[in-house]
């Protein structure tokens, strides 16, 4: 049975990749200076990106969910470097501790422990910590549309996540 503990494998102090799908089929995009969407993975990163990080076989057990990330976001900081878009995935964010704001499209909403946030596909978003304590959050990302089609194609090519 796969078991993960975020305290045992933290990246960049505040992030950990609990579970991951071995097929990286969703897109992580940001807007450039002209407002056009571009692939974030095509740009160098100042930090290790969880969505590009391999997990050990026992943590690549997910077949339909793309990833489960845990984050402790320091006061006044963001969960990622910039507003971003997953055009081919939807996301659920479970707030586990602290307070902050969620920016989803044109809306900014106060969030706190026990809130659950839904982020639809193709909507620009980010989560920011507020107050004087860390904001804890679980990010669960699921392919939709082209992401789901790409996942099904990858699975049909014979890459069983449980055989790794």
C-alpha cells in the first residue's frame, strides 16, 4: 500500500510531492508580456518544479489524478511564482491551516483552514498566504479534455503505473 508523508520529502522548504501519475499529460501555462499563453516548462526555473519531478515507484500509483502536492506557504508568499493556467486539467485545493486568498480568474476570495477551492480548466489562478502563519494546502490536479485524452493514450501504450 502506497504511503506518503510530506515531512519526509520536502522540496524548496514548503512543498512536497505526495503522489504523482507517471504520465505527465497536463500543461502548465503562463501568460507572456503580450497576454499569450506559453508553456512554463519551456522556461528555466529558479526552483525545482514538483510537476517535473519523478517520484519513487510507490508514489506513482495514481491512474487518473495527475498529482497530489502538499504545501506550506510562508506568510505573504504565493504557491507558485506566477498566475498560471492548466488548460487541460481541473484542480481542487484543500486548505489545511492558516488564512490567505485564492485568485481564480477575475475573483479574489479570502480562504482559511477547512475551505475547499475548485479551479476549473483554463482559468488563471494562484493561492497566497496571508496573516502571520503558514498557509497549508493540498493541491489535487485531474486531467480533463485533451489532458484526459493524452492520459488514456499513454496508458494504452502499455505503461501500467503499477508495474514500475
